[in-house]
C-alpha cells in the first residue's frame, strides 16, 4: 500500500469542514497524569523509544556528499552521522576509541578525515581508525574504528537505532509513512543554517502538541490559528507515525473547483509526524519546518531543535531575511504559546497525579491517542 494522495486528503479536509468535525477514533483514551511524572517510566521510555527503536537522525540533504556529517545528542547518546566515500550514511558514537573525547563538536561539517582534538587519532568517512599518533606505544590495538549503530536511509532521511547490534528493519518501521515522506522529497531540500533551540517540559506533553489539531484555533488564535478552521483535522495513521491535515479558511471557496486545480498549500496545512520525535510541517511544493524533540535529563524537561528547509538555496539577502523572519515567528509561537503551556502543565501534574486524575484524549485527538499507544507498546515490548 501507499500513502493517501494529497488530493484525497484535501477532499477529506473539506468534507470535515462541511461536517463541522474532524476525523474521529472509536473512543476516548484516558492516560494517568502520573505517566507524565513517573521517573521510572520515563527511564523505560527513553530506553525503549529513543535507544531501542529507529530514530530519524538526519535528512539526506543534511549530508548530501561523501564526507558530510552532522552531530546531535539523543538520550545520552552523542552521535555523528556521516556519509562515507562509498555514499553510505552511517551513525557512530561521537567518541574517540582512545579516551572517549568527541571527535567533532560541529553541528554540520565536511571532511575526508575526522581527527580527535585530544590526541589526534584519525578516522575516515566510514568510521575506520586510520591514524594513531605515537602508534608504537600501543602495541596491537583491539579497535579498528568508531562504535557504529545500525543505520538505514529511506525516503530522503537517515534512521538509526542507538543500541549496538540492535535489529533495524526500516521498511517495517516506516510502513506506508515511507511513501508519504517520499512526496515531500526530503533529499532535494536546502537547509537554512540557523538553529532554533528551545526548552520545553515533558517530552510526551511536548509531542502531544505536535500531533494535536484541536488547539490551533484556541491557543494560537492570534497567530497561526488566524488562518485555520480548527478541529476539522484528517489523520492518516501509518503504524506509530501520523500525517495530519489542518483546514485553512480558503478551503471553503474551493468547493466548485476540481481538487486537481487547488492550491493545496492555501487550502490546508500539513504535518508529518515521524514517531517518536520529529515533526515535519509543510507541503511538497513549499519549504518545510523540521522540529525534533529530545528528552531531557529529567521527566519534566526536553529540548526542541528546529531547522527550516527550502526548495532552492538561499542566495540573496532578501531570501535570507525572509527565512530569518519566518524562523523568529515560528520560534515565538512554539516557545511563547506551546512550550509555555507544556511547562505549565508540568507544574500541575504532581497535584493531578496525587489525586489520581487522568488526561482525557477525545475521539477527535487521534494523533495523541496513537502516540500514547505506540509509546506504551514499545515500553511493554522492551521491559
């Protein structure tokens, strides 16, 4: 099977507008408030979801050429993702095999060799150890390269499991989400190289906001919600992943126009949420905002890192200025509206948990229900 074509998504969004409701699941879901606070459960989630399951670690366009690399820190796993001279993307622990120093601290970079700054041990683009200073002092070394994690590249993105030797069946993991991502042409993008890094609360509460179409017209009524007809969402579930269609006000003027002639971007907004932590906002014809959620050191902390991607390089000052203005607007919405709300929830969770209360996800909150069921299934699988 393949993902639902966007023309069908558009028809469904308009039908939901006319029906004055979004897609519904079968029943409400209740999640104990204590599940957002329990440090033992949080530790099991980090292990099962972020270390034992495939994680999107890069877009193909982040490392298009041999020698290109990117680094990030996920669940206490500092990694470097690098495209080798053979064209294969690999994921390594960003730690020299001599004494554990980071082999690079650059977020993005390029090089035929990565040299540890501590004692100048050298690794090639495939992670092999190719240079040891004072080699005679070590005799016969028992290492040949960096510690490598299982990695696969699909649909314009690179995925890894951050446990050595863990199984990785990327086709089974993505399912039909692969064809949904194919439509976005993630390998043909150009990154605006300015990072937005923002603090938030619980990683699950933060993720809840990214898969929730219910709040757009309320929490964001004076910002991005101005263009929305809220709570009329479509949800396409692909295993743990979800594609969400958000109705925009101009869609009501398109009833008499064949859907093939619609300006899809004008009619509805689109989010692909790649479980467990990546939100990709935008259409195949537009730039994309990619947000990644990283669990923090405690259950009520996480960090969100955002990058914008465009369909063509930003080659002039006007385009760069527009990108920067867009970055700042989006940072304002997420930081001052979404994440402030999430952190406020965190301050109330202890009292809610103490009283035995639950969080209630309605039939209209299909993305949230799928998120929580997927997390629970993985925790059960790896416990």
